[in-house]
C-alpha cells in the first residue's frame, strides 16, 4: 500500500506491552510510568487480526517491540501465531536482552527470524547507571543465546548522545566486531521537541523512505513516531484505522506529545 507521497508501506512495528524490566534514563522517567490499563491492552488474537489485515494490504515485515516484549506473558505463542500468517516475510524483535537467555531457543523455534538487542555501553557500572539497575551480564548471556539459537543477523542497538565515536559507542562497536555482529547507532531522540536523526547503520529516521506504521499495545495505529496522529482499531475498526493512518501519514516527522518511547516502541 502506498501513501500520498508514494512510499510503499510494508513494515508494521507492534508494541506488545508498555511494561519493561529496566528504567533506562533516556526512555523512562525516574518516578516511573502510568501504565496502560490491562483491559485496554490488545489480546494476541486482536494483534494477529491487525497483522492479517495489514498483510492483505501489503505489509511484509513485522517487528515486535515494547516496552520490553519479553515481559509480555505468552510472547513465544504470539511469535508462533504471527509466523503462521501467510505473507509475513520477515518477523523480528527488539529487546533489551535481559530475558533473552531464557527465550532465544523458543523464539527461534516459534518462527522469529532475527533480533535487535539494546546495548549502550560495555562498562557494567555504566550499564547499571543508564538502565537504573540492570545487569550487563544478563544481556551478554542473551546475546550469546541469540547467536547460538540462529537469530541472525543479531544486531546491537546503541544509543549515543552526540556521535558514534563516544567511548561507550566505540567499546560496543569493538565488542560487536569480536562477535561478528552488526551495530546500529541511534542518536538520542526527543519526541516532545521533535529532535531525531537518521540511524547510523540502519534505515530509521529517514522520512523520505519511511515505510512503517506502528501499532501500540492499546490498539492505536500510528503513521509516524514523531506525530500525535493515532487511529484506534477498537473504535474505528481495523480497516478504517489503516485507511486513516495511510491517508494521514506525514511527509516528515514533527513532534509527538502524546506518547513516550516506552509505550510506542521507538
């Protein structure tokens, strides 16, 4: 399906939950978050229905995000359900890796193709500071588990403040090279001010070629990360929500003052 700027929209990112087992400083406020009500969260069946209808319109690639997708109970089953949809050519996930050692094999067996793992530093103390309590050893175990399970190419997502030559970023790059992994450097963004840039080593942030829509855990299809526009599949119906999202996808991002990264999936 094409938007009014002739971009072929073929990529759906699904935030399966707004909950996370970390509290990264650039993602969540220190005082915590106001969580979505349980009754507002889409069931797996509802998410699968959105994917099926999207595939019928041209969606080919699906990525599961959060929050942290691995804290969603039954996440392996959701992967299996989406994998069974005829027309889904690529099924991926972005995770902080904390629980990946536990789930990597099952995710691969259920049909997950590959995985992106967040890693902003190789220093254990820095990691604990950035994530407000996380243990980097859990992530490193998760990375090895993903490699051993065949969730390849495994990619690392590294958030940088200014540039990829920062000490933490350089250390992550060296680690990635030692493991034969790919790394993407994501410049720290601000939804409220509209500050974003093109991802180094990736495709995100380039509005001219943006081919994605986002589905939030509570059922809103969003045409752009940096926009307040959102269309509720429960109120409008899935087809009409898709219609409005495609019709109103902006030429480029501006600001988003109604979401945070933890509930839209980045």
